[in-house]
C-alpha cells in the first residue's frame, strides 16, 4: 500500500498565515508535495493531482467548506479530508463527519504533534 506521505497534501484555506504554518508542519513531518489553495474551487480544479490528504477550511470568502467536502467525497471518496475551522460549532462538526471528513480540527488546538498523529492514523488505516 502506498505511503500517504508520498501523495500530495492539499491545504484549502483563504488565510495565508494558517496555510503557511500547516504547510511547514506537513513538510517537517515528511510530505514532499504540499499544495495550497485559497478556495474550494481552486482545490477542485487541481483534484486530478490525487491528494492523499486534504486540510479543508470551513469558512472561506468564496467557498463553503461543507459544500466542497461533499463534492470531493462524491467524486473521490478515497481522499482523506481533515475539516479545519476556527469555530467551535458542534453542528458543523457533525455535518463534516457525516459528509465524509475523517477529522475535525480546531485551528486553535493545532500542534505539530497533533498533525503528526492525524497523519499517522491515516497511514495506519490505509495500510490495515
């Protein structure tokens, strides 16, 4: 089975500061290809790059993360999506999980260790 770190990772977020931090973490834990997109539409235009993992923001200026999540999962159900948000909202968290997100990540809680654990869980699930 492929090592997920060999596949590209996508960061879909309109906050360049958050994207830069997450990209640095992913690079440090072994991803060689990390693409950042400021909108869900940009992500969908590049989905042919076959990301193994997408970190998807909920609130973007021109995109609704839940709608993008549904679209990604309907066409590419094997792509792992981590739903990211600054908002603690149980309804959004439940909807994200129902639409296929494998993790709901509060941006304020992000550490390199947490991202490493999330990636490790995906790798274990893909190998099992």
